[in-house]
C-alpha cells in the first residue's frame, strides 16, 4: 500500500498532522512505537508558561529566538492550531476552555499554581482567579496513592486561599488492591460510585460551606464532563479536577480525542513497531522500515512527517560518549557540544538543561537540516518534541508547539 | 546542665555504633553523637560487600584474617542485614594467570576458606559472566545493607540503655591540662549547644578523625581516599564477583537488593566533605565491568556515588599507592602517642570489621576504667527494626517460597535477657534468616499490599513508610536510608512526592518543635538524587530523568512553590 503521507509518531503532534492531511483527502498512515507522552501530561494545552499574558510574551519570543518552533511556523499557525483543537474537542464532547490572550493558572497535585492556556471543562472551576471566592475543599481518596489533599490544601493556604483537605472513602466493593488513577476513573463511570461520593461531598459542603471542591483528575474516562456535572448537582458545590501523577487520566482523555478523530477520518494507525531505518533517493525519502516482533516491514509514501518526540518520547537517544541519535531516520541532531554541557548542576535551574533543547534543526518549512544548514530530505517535515532549540517542558509549550507545527505543517508543504 | 557519661563516642557510622553497643553491653555508660543521620558517612556510601577476606590475602593478610573471622560473627548476629550471595574470584584474560595459585596459597595461609569452582558450574550460576574466564574460586563473600545494620545497632544500643544523638555535631573538646574531659556538641536542627562531660572520648569519626583529634590539639594526619561506585539497574550477577588479581580499581561487582554495584576507584581528595565524581572514574568502572560481563555498559546505570576511606599511615612510611596502605585498622591511644589522655581514635578498617575494631577500642577503655566485663557483641543477635517486613510477618509464601526457604526470625532479643549461647543447631538454622532478593515481594504479595506501595521500585508499602515517619526522621534522605525509597530505577519519580505528602500528614498528627517543610524536603531530595545521577545520565536513564522532570515540573510545579 502506498500512502500520500506517513507520519512517524502517535503523539499530539503526529496525530494533528495526520488529521489535517486526512481532512484534505490524503491517504495517511501513522506508524508508531507507542502512544506518545500524553498520559504523562496534565491534559491541558500549554502554550507558554508566562503567567497572565502569554500572547505578548510570544510576540517577543518570535523576535528574540528565530530558531524557536513558534518563530519558524509563525504565531498564526499557532492560533489556527488552537482554534482547530477547540473545535475538535468540542465535537468529541470534551470541550476545552480558555485562550492565549489570557493565561490560566490551576492548582497542581502539590498545590502549586501552574500556567496553561486551554483546559478541559472538568478543570475550569479551579482557575486561580475564582478560587478566592470562598472556602475551598480539596478532597481525595485514601486508596489513591497519587493525590494528597492535606498537603495540597496547606500549599494553597500559603498562597492565600481558604483551602481545607480531606479524604473520602471509596464505596465498599470498589476498594481494589491496585487503586491506580485509571482504575478509579473507571469506577466513576458507575452510577452508584458517583452517588456515594456525591453524598460524602454533600456532607462536607453542609459542614464547611465550601463553594468549590478540587478532586483528583480521575472523574471518569469517557464521560468526564457529565460526571463532574452530576457531582456538582449532588454536592451543591463547583467541582474541578486536579491532574494526578502519571498515569494522568486527563492526559489520556485528550489523547483519545485525537485518536478517535483520526480513526474516524480514515487514518490508518499501526502501533507497536520501531521505525529503524530509512531509504532515500537523493533528497527524497522513499521508504522506511519498521521492526515489530521478528520481521522488518517496508513502508513507502510521497511525504513524511517525523513526530517521534524528544528524549522523553524516544525520538532521540543518547549514549555515554555524548552521542545523540535520532532513532527513526538517523537525521543529524543539533545538540550541546559535549556531554559536559548537557546539564545544569541544579535540577531546578530556571533555564532547564541544555540537553533537552537537542533535536532536529529545521527550515521554515520544517524540513530537516544538517550541520551546514542544508536540507536533508525535501519531503520530510519534523514536528513537535523532536524539534531543536526549545524546551517544551520548562517553557510550558508542549501542546502549543505540537499543534502549531503538527497542524501547521501541511500549509508549509502543499 | 551538662550531660555526664563515662564515654563520649564521636561518629554514628558502623564503628561508632559498634563501640556504643559494646560499651553498653559491658555496663559502661556512653553517649554517641553523629553530625548527620546515622550511616550518613562512609558507612552509608560503601560498596556493600561483606568481605570473606579474599580480597586482602595478598596485599594485607592481617586484614584478610580479621575479615574471615568477623564474617562468621556477622552472619550470626545480623543475618537480616546480609545476603548470602557467596563470592567468586575469577581469572579473566586481562589477569595474570599465575597469580591464581598464589592467591589460593595466600588464602590458606590467612585462614580464608577457598574452593576452586568448575567453570561449568560458574557458567550455570552466572550466565552473563565472560566466557573467556579461565579459572574461578568460591569464597564466603556476601552483600550487606549497612543502613539496616546501623539501625539495628542503634536499636540495640538504645535498648541497652545508652543514648544516641543524631544531627549533633562535636564542635569542641575541652581539655583540663593534658586530659580531655568534655565535648561540646551543637544540635544542628535547633542550633542549641550542649556540653557532655566524660572520662573518655572515642573518636570514631572515620575520614573526619583528623579534624576531631585537632579539636583536642592532637595532630592526626589521614589520607582521604575517595572511591566511586556505580549502581546498575539490573542484578546481572547474583554472586559477588571479584577479579582474581592484586586489588585494583573497578574489579568487584556486588549484587545488593535490586541492583548490582560496580566499584571502586581510589583517588586522593583534600576534603572528605567536598569531592566530585569524575567522568573518567565512571568510564573506568564501566570498562572494567565489561571485562567481567561483556555488554555491561549497555545496561542502564542508575546513579554514581562516592565514599571516603580514612587511610592512616604512621609517620615515616610515606609514599606509595593508596592501595598499598594497609586496610587494617589502627587504635590510637593519644595518651601514649601524643601525651593527651582521655582520647582514643579508631582509624581505617572496613565495615566488615567494625565489631572487632569496637571490641579492641572498648577493651582499652574498659581496662582504663577498671571494668572487667567481657565483650559480648560477638554473641548478641541484633534486633530487627519494626520497619522491616519480617519483624511482624509470619513465614512467607508465594514468591518468597520460590526464592528459597524462609522461616521467621528467631527472637533472641531483648538484650537485657540472658545472652543465648550459640549451639551448633542455631548456627545451622541460620541459613534461613538471611535477607534475600524477593523477601519484600513475598511480604507484599502475602499481605496483598500491592495497591499500597509508595515506592514501586523498592516495594515499600505505606505501612512501612508510616512506621518510619512515626519513629521520627529528619529529612527525606533519612527515609531513603531507612527504606530505600527513591533508590530504584525511577530515582524518586513517584515515591518522593508521596513520601513528602505522608511526611506532612504524619507531622500534622504529632506535636513537633521543628516540623520539616515538606516542599523544601522534596526539592532537597530531588536535587541530591540529581547530583548522583548526573555522572551516569544517558540512554534510558536520561529518558527517565526527563520523565521525572515532567512529573515534578510539568505536573506538580515543585519549582513554583515558595518555602514556607
Ligand atoms: C568506596 C568505599 C567502598 C568500601 N567498600 C567496603 C565494602 O564493600 N565492605 C567493607 O567491609 N568495607 C568497605 N569500605 C570501608 C567501610 O565503608 C568503612 O570502613 C566503614 O564504613 C567505616 O565506618 P566508620 O563508622 O568508621 O566511618 P563513617 O561511616 O564515616 O562514620 C564516621 C561518622 O562520623 C561523623 N562525624 C564526623 N565528624 C563529626 C563531628 N565533628 N561530630 C559528630 N559526628 C561526626 C560522620 O558524619 C560519620 O557519619 C569501603 C569504603 C569506601 C570508601
């Protein structure tokens, strides 16, 4: 089978590119080892971690850092990507709220306030500007190891919010031995669990007069907005989710929005095999080979999108000698000069660690470049975490770059 | 109000704790002060090897003899801290084949049991070892958890009525004429000072012994020899593996708990508190490891750390390599050596011989004090701390059974009762009491506590974390030393957040004069892990570090929280 476009990598960047190209009638294949990093994220759309005014910070950024992915694709591409993802999520019954004009800040499972731009409906009542409107309850489940209300409440109090922490009881029979976030989310799909937890919340609200309640981000896997609405009705307070440690259920939900849309759009997804090498004719990539179980498989296409992520996604791999390789196509990697320069001795150094800005340098059409700045393959675009010259985590722009480059890639390469 | 005691012990490593127990069992009053947590010095930063003595039969036969003897005693008194891995000395193509026969002869001369192991048997037991190994010898090496041993010793010391002050640093020694009569210590958490009057000061401060001696105006020059080790994510061997050659760098692999530790190097450092880990040391350890286990450097390395050896050289015998300085210990009576009475220093030695060092030091002190009770530490079985599974669990089934027979720990404690004479039966029955890999899994399976694991890598349950927290710890690093939380492949990715939150919750229920800020504790711990990980961050472990960063920065926002 010959495809118009083959996308390597099934994270948000790869699936955005797949959806865009499928919408234009292309035959699209997604080849991936696994499902991207979404289950490790908060499930929000982070655009830029600059507090209240991301838009003006971004305007400065594209001027001062011309190699940053946002500067390469332009802020219009980012804006189109954000609009598109809102439409996509709303159509899936999982609306995202917010925008890039005004940043949002939401509590974390440590009680810090983290900046983001678009959040699912299930989290929006936790936005920091509203949190101060009255007594606030942070409630968790003792069986869940990844969420600790007393500490969250303590840290929120230290920032001026009237927060109290408490534990609820899982209904008998649901107290499984392995209470992972995913398991608890499945429990919340059952009516009797919602009724039971809603009742416990109501008692707390009666006693404490709480206006808002923060719960761990485990309120259902598929029907989360409905679960939240029901708990609000039962408890008499506004409910918001706080993302837990991985596996993060809100991260998975956001991923499922993309995955379901891709499958509905006729995108073929082949997951479970590493892409291990490339076959080229001059500056054209003609085929790649993927390895799963025992055999290698050849895949050919006219165009290619590399969306394998950075060090976390597995798109980049390093060794003890300071080498970094791009794992799928063997593209040249832009990286710090030597291993001695990879890290800052302070883990939380504000600028992060240089090694995590390693990646593939690209031209404004997102085509990979070698060390001399020559295009390696004319028919390949690199999107998302595999790109060089930015740190998606420290800059708080993972989803923003994924959308701007993933969804925007096609316009650069018609 | 000054405290008063007969002996003030400086240092809460194996040696100091051993001295405290020995004194207490002889009915001699003592107080032990340690500037950090127990075992936060070299004792907690060593290679983890219960020596058979084999390593020293050529370079230092006296040490070899001492190790062989103490090895048997430690198996008797602290089996729960030891894993009976056995040890092999192997001749690789890089080693002088002629040395092997000399090695065996030296073992015999030093009283170290040794047996040639057929190569087929070696390969059956350790299939990853280099197939080019030409000869192998089996000895009674094992691996040892020095953190657990320190806590067991501390329990024994306290139940024998002596006191231990951790996080108390000795600042001054007070002399009356040419006699040391007291020490002044600072509580490092409250800043308060305390004077402790005593008849003797036992200086068991390891690599810091020169500094402590200087407080009494005594000059004691030590060579600080730094040794670096690397923990690998896999236990690629289940037997301690030594190169059969004259001791050198990077020639031992010790399987301990869930990891295998490569070590060590040996470099002089000017200051036992400040040293780094050099890239070339890590490269050397991996390269030497490759000779024993081809492909080893492609495994995931978890972290690197270093400890400092206090090597003592009598004046006059300067020069030569560190490894030539005897590893045996020295008991320095400063009355004889420097004309300053009331001060005795113990320097050098090994973890394996801590008890013997203590016995000799306490013999001297006891004799001076006119106390005649004999040493009992070779016979008193140490108690198992409550944080350990086996202390409160019936015999294990399930996974534990697959790893070998397991019977419940024999309770020969409390110490105030009559000491049990060790008959032949008990020694034979001891096999079942060693720690073994799979013990924690067995306990978790048996109590069906899989859903309550706070640290999945090291299989630490919430109940154990709460027990440890309730006993009073001061940093998350104390918890790590107690339970191994954060020592596994994720290096704290999940468990440290959970532990910090539990720490906060436990503190809320207890009245504490100086509660710990959980946010700061969390950040400090992660920073300390980062430091240990930096020398080995590449490949999968670099990916892991990025995931941990995603958790702590991307999900939790640890960096956004101000200190309270
Ligand atoms: C790299 C390396 C690997 C090793 N591997 C092994 C091995 O595999 N097997 C083995 O048997 N031995 C091994 N050893 C040797 C063994 O670790 C040491 O001999 C043993 O731990 C020494 O214990 P200690 O109590 O004497 O010293 P330490 O554990 O260093 O204790 C001294 C304590 O004194 C405290 N202190 C210092 N100054 C003050 C002060 N002013 N006030 C209060 N407290 C103070 C320190 O904080 C420290 O905790 C190794 C050593 C090194 C360096």
